[in-house]
C-alpha cells in the first residue's frame, strides 16, 4: 500500500486530527497549510499554535509545506515529487465562514472552489488511484432545511417525530432553489467537482458534508467554530452574540476524531464519487441554549450572552444529519463523542490558555 497521505489544512481542526491519526497508523504525512485562517479571522483564528504542537507530537512522520492551495503549479510540483507514493489525499483546507465570504467573494471562491480543482487535478495527474476525501458542508443544501415544519420547544426547535427526516436529513435533500450564502455556493462548486472527478475520471472520491465539526484542535473565532468558541467565551467571560431564532437553533456536532475514523474506513474500502452527510446525528446535537447550560455546568461559570434578533443570512434553524448511508456502507464505524463529552474535552484541553 502507498504510504504517504497528503492533508491540506493540516494545522486546522480536521487536518491536525487526520495528521495524528494517519501518522499513528504508520503513514508518512505531508501537510499543506499556509495559515490562511489567521488572515480570515485574525489572531484568534491562527493555527500556528496547533502546527507547533503537531510537529512536536508527530516528529519525523510529518513534513510541512506552507503552500497555498490556490498555487496550482506549486501543488502540481509537490504531487509530481511524491508521485505514486501517495496513498490517500484529505482535502480539508477551506475558507469556512458565511460572513467572511461576503467580504471577499473572489478570495472565498478561489480558495474553496479553485483550490479544490487544483487538488483534484494534481491528484489525477500523479496519484489517480489514491482515495480523495473532501470535507464539504451541510451548507450545500442552502436554506432548504428552514422550510421544514419546525415546532418551537422550550429550549430548541424540533421536527415532528413522524417526519421522514426526524432521525436526520439524508443526501436526497435538494441543493437547488435555495439561498446558500457566498460561502455555501463556493463549497457547492467544490462538492460537485469532487463528485465529477470520481464519475468522469473513475477516481475514488468521497464528499463528506459536515454538520458542526468540532474538537479541541479548533482555533475558535467568532465567525467560525461554534462549540469551541462558545466554550472559549464562557471560560474567558467574553460576551457571546446569539444570532436569531431565540437561541434555539439546533446543530449536530461531530468530534474531529469520529470524522477522521470515518475517513479511515473510506480509505480502507474506497468507492467512486460518494456523498455522505456526516454530523453528530441524533447521538450528538444541541441548541445554543442547551450548549450554554452544559458549558456552565462544566466550568461553574455563568455564560455572558447578547441576543441579536436578526439571524445570519442562509443560516440553518435546525440541522441534524442522517449518517445512515455511511453506516450502511461502513457498518463497523461508530460515533463515540456526544455534545457534553465534546465540550468537556474542549474545556480540559484549553484550561491553560483560556482564562477569564
């Protein structure tokens, strides 16, 4: 088996989890990350701290390239050098924020859409048989989930139990005729292109449409990183702005470890042009109100919040993923973290850095 895994966004949340995981399996990891997150979100968002931690932990198994995924020639040269040694590609680099995308639409599209085709083409030319895993987003469905018949409950919005998607939204939901946000649209372009390279060029590609991806490796900033940023605000006694829906909007949260173990399952038994909704499902989900209650119980601190009556454009009022399709294809995969476990781990791993 080819022994090199190329991971973009390797100092980010999913990238760094994947670096540790696949290095732990004995693969050599080539990381591509130029800390664009620092440019997007300022000091809070920078991944430099995570990169330093990574290089210490993983040692010789990790080689870092501060390469921009918009640099087509740079990526091609890297893949040409690695060639057939590449046994897996995990493309996790992205501009991940709705709000930020609207500020610089060209940058957002060039990173998310053009960066993805740059990666696909480099892989096709030099390592065509390597499984190509892409971290997409549930935002490809736009605001269609907001047309669901939601019922207001004391702490959350909820679907009626007899609704076909009560257990989670599956991949049959349409991605058309909805408002996606500029970010959502650039991710749609990338998502479809990953599928197309699979079908058209017969490459083993998988699109993982993530719900809330989370874990202690998140560089938590206001514009991106829901649970990590929420815990950071409680610990540092910052004011957290809740945007609309009475703070009852529901998110399913999947820990980076559980997502990366799904990547491993796909790597072992790859398929062509697959799409998977991938989130915490019914096992791991919460509203903002519920998350603050859990965070306060863990920290012993009261949350400081400010309610903004305007929801973010295109934001989901309720999202729970169905992982049934993935579980049908990979029945040995299991979710291990729920929301309280995720928040506790974020708290414990950041006690030294996030202080009031």
